[in-house]
């Protein structure tokens, strides 16, 4: 009965979920995640899944004798590494997730950001100690084309999208970029006008005073988050930047959840207290709280 008002409120709404962390490598958590996403769809919501695959990419690179290198929290992606990224994301991680979802019916359709021009990106550089660092084939979202995703949603399907984007440069016909999945999910949520963005990770949420306290911030506004961003641990920055981008661009709420908790998505959306950190837009005069 606690879920009923939330079911009513979210009926027909689009929810973008970034799949990652422990939930991506633990078999029981993967199965629970798939059940949650199918439940959302059967309950009248329109879920879209965006995923990366950092652990799987690193494992495959190691098997091939290639080194995983990171700068400013982002994977340095050589052309050789990019081939592995595409192979792992589209050929392994996405297929496993699609198959898990389709155990419950002919629901999920796998795509990459390259398909139907869903995601276009430009080259992204990192700043390290005031210096600009070339990350290789790492991209920053330039534009989103939502037509194919909306068509699948209208047909009752669950789009599962790998965070690979085509080049926004028309002269670069075969260029592709590795895009941070948190960033990709946030951009897609904003472009779709989603009700909420949900980011699964390996912590309980945003800690109020880490490492001195493990108290989780249950809710904060975009302005409050913007103030905190410079102090956050590097792993949380793209997640919280994604949440900030989403709520500043029309998404009603953005949430960071502990993917180690089975059925964390349902607990967050359909219970009064929730279990993660929720970011809401800055409140305007006379507006109700989301």
C-alpha cells in the first residue's frame, strides 16, 4: 500500500537508470536488477537502461596483455583500447543484461549510442595540475537524438544502451568515442525529459562528511550539490555532475543508489523513505517540492 501513491505518480513516466558498480558483476544482484526494471515496465513506467562496463573492460584488456590507464578518473582510450571497449560493452555486458531482462518476456532491445545517431560526442580532455591531458578516444556528449529510444518506449520495449557515441564531426565518418556512462545517462535523461535519473553505485549515497562520517545525505538541491562538488571524491564527481546536469535540464529528480542492495531501485522509488541520495531542482517561489 505504501507503493500505491508512487505507482500512480510515476505511471507513464520515463525513468533512466545507469547500471554499474557491484550490481554489474554480482550474479544475484544482476538478476535482481533485471527484475526491478521489468517490474517498473509492468507497473506502467518507461525504463531506459544506460550502462558502462569498467571492470569487464579492465579484465579483457588484462587478458590481451594491455594496460588499463586512468587520468582524472577517466580511462585513457587508445584506438586499440577503443576496439576492446566496443567489443565488451556491446558484445558482452549489453548482451548479458538484455538476456536477463528478456527472461521475463520479449522486452529489452540492445543498442549503442552509435545506433540511430542516439549519441554524438566531441573529444574530451582532462585537466591535471593545470595541464591539458589527451585521453585518446574519450568523448563528451555533444548531442542526443531520442527518436529511436522513444519509438522503442512507445512500443513497450526497454532500451538498453551502451555508452559509446559516434563522432559529432561529420568529417570523421567512422569515429567513435568512449563516454562515461554516468554522463551519458544524465544527458539522455535530460533529452528524454525523464521523470527521474537513477545512478547505481557501490556506496550508500552521498556522504555528508566523508571520511569522518558515514551519514548519507538523503536530499539536497542543485545549488547545494554544486557547492559540494569540488570537495567530492573523484569517483563520485561524474555521478553527481550527472545528477546536477539532469535536474538543471528538466529532470524532476536524480538519485544515487547503493547497487549492492537487492531491489534498491524499487526501494527508492516506491517507499516513503527511500535508500539513497536524491537531488532536486532549486525551488522557485511558490513551487511545490518535487
